[in-house]
C-alpha cells in the first residue's frame, strides 16, 4: 500500500505535482470521474488521459485533496495466500507456546531498504487460544521515486491454527516480495522456536504444497478440482480463463503437439480453455507441466454479491521448479452496486472472499490427497 509522504499535511499540490499524484494506479478513473463531478465537471470519455489534465488545472482546497488522499491510502496490493502443516507434539495451547517468542532477525541487517514500521502483533482469534494471528507491516523507502511514491507500506500475516490433536496449520498472507520474505522468515523462526521448546519433534519440517509433489497428470486433475469442479454455498464456478504451462522437457512430445517443442512458457487466455484438445484429452497430460490456472466465479456471501477471478498457482515455478509453493489470489474483483462501498470496504470484502476460497482450497487438497492414496 502507498504510504503518505511524511509532510503531506503541509503540502497542497497543483499543476504537475497533482498530475503525477493522480496518475498513480492506486487512483482509478472512476475515482477521478466522481471527484470531478463533485466540482460540476462532467466527461463523456472517462479515460485517465482526459481526466488527469483537467484535474491538474484546478486549485484544490485542503478538504478536496483529502478526498484524493483517501483514494490512495485505502488501496491495497493484491493479497496472496499459501498454507503449510506441521506435526504438533504438546498439550499446550498455541498461545502458551508463543509466550517467549522473539521477532528478532526476521529482516536482514544489510542489503535491504525495508524494515518493520512497528513491532509485529500476536492476537487470539475467536477467543480460541489454539487459533493465533501474527500481523506485521513492512515499510520500504525508495529515494529515487517521486514525492508521492517514495514510501510504501506492505502488510502480511501468519495465522496458526490447531486442526487436530497432533497437527497445526500455518497460513501465510502477503502483498509484496518484502512481506513474503518476512513471512517465510517468520515461519522458519516459529519452527526453530517450536523445536527448541519440544513443541515439535526435531526431525519434523513444514509440510507445504509443492509443484514436485504431483505428477504432471495429477497436477492437472488438482487444478480441475480447484476450478471447474469447485463450488460452495458462497461461490459458483463460471469458466477457466487463463492457463500457464510448458511441455515437460524430459518427455518427448506426441506428433499432435510437437509444435510445443522448445517452448519454455505458454499461455492460453479466453473462454472454454478446458475444452482445448490437449487439455481435454488425458493422453497428453503426462507431457504438460501446468503451473497456473485462473478461473472466474460468481459469489454471494452475507449481503455481498459479485464476481471475481481466482488464480491458483505455483507462482515461482519458472525459478524454483519442483520447490515452488502453491498459492491462491483474487483478481478482477467486482461487487454489485459497487458505488455503495468505499475502497477500504471493498478491500475488506475481497479478503473475506479470499478466506472462503482458501478454506475450500484446503478442503479440496485434503480430499485430493486421499484420492491419490486410494489410487495407489
């Protein structure tokens, strides 16, 4: 999330300063159109290249600039989630095991331009001492950026939940490479802490969902279960709209798809992708390494209705291959009657919907593992 310039309360920008501020991706064309309408200025064409020059000719009052600041401050980077599990070896609650946990050494002392902007916070969820949340915020300073971009705040969190007598689940949520790095270091530090205090046996490690856990065929089945076969009381599958894959370089391709030879990355976008012949026909699955599928869903939760795309991905596959970790994220999120909600409210609703998809993903994964065990 963009963080305000430290002296922004003393600044009332105009001209080129307001042009640069308004051109940020965090301020949408709808935001600008609504803002200008308050001033009595109406546009048939609502593209930013028309709206921003008009805005830059105005002298804003402090309260008007506050409106633009609010548009900026409530925009969040897209949240990604991944989960891991760990064998548990104590009768103590998770809350009790964290009494003397230290947050030291989670960020390198040298070579980075970010830091904690406050001490990470540990809290109990739902009055359950076996359901713990650790929230943290990272501040990054880019001295080569413009006055409105130089400081950024990135949020992250770790949720720890006891799911059975001998197992805990750890869910990491992050919004940037910085908060992801801190989240990974926090997980490692928690594991060391648990082992040193005999809450976890010395030979146990975090069990993650990794690309290399699946055969090429099974990975495609898993993706299907997360898309065309996944619905709940709160959301309904519509279509697969994007896939990323490549031919497995260790296996010779059949003649029908030999045009894929020497391709290191392939993408399919559109509608009814799952009916493409080399995806529909199982005989080709052993030849293909899929690492991402994006699907569209309709959702209805509480009083909220809308649609979104969900990205199921081994995000770092091209760099880490078999060690890349599975994660989910929401894109293209929209609410019915969206003008009734502030940007901050939309972000909160989006994260609630992401939590629902994460829960269903976890259930789908467990059922799929049982299916694979049955197959063997």
